[in-house]
C-alpha cells in the first residue's frame, strides 16, 4: 500500500497514512500516475505569495498546514500529503503543476 502511494515501504504507518486509512474505511484510494517530487515542485518556482495561497487553500479544504506563513515546513508537507491521498494521488508531500491546478480549482463541499 505504501509503495502504491509513492512512499517508502517501511511496514509502519505514519500518522498521515493512518488517518487516510481510517478515513477511507480501511481501503486505500486508487493512485493514478506517479507522485510529485521535490524537483517537480522546485520547477513551479513558488514564491512566498504562492506558498501562502497553497497553505490557505489547504486550510480552507480542511487540511491544517500548521500555520500560514509562506513556508513549506512539516505541517504543510503533511497537509499536502493528506490532500494528495484523499484525491487518489501518491502522497509525497510535494506538488507538481497538475496538482497545483487541481488544488486551486477545488472548493470545500
């Protein structure tokens, strides 16, 4: 399951992985395509304003980035991973261009 989500196969669940499994009734979301990488995200050349936008959008969708400061620390990485997992993406904690577009288009139900 971890490998199918683009994560290291440790055999141990992280808190974010546990939350995804718990929230999905014990079944993992279907992962489509490979996961976003640090290089993908670096290619987006996100400045502080865009990073703040990502954090604000994640928070509005119910994913707590642990602060909105324009810096992608551990809280933001966990929020991105949780959002990715809930959207059937490999939960890498990094964004690519397609994922950023999807995040920008989403609204909380």
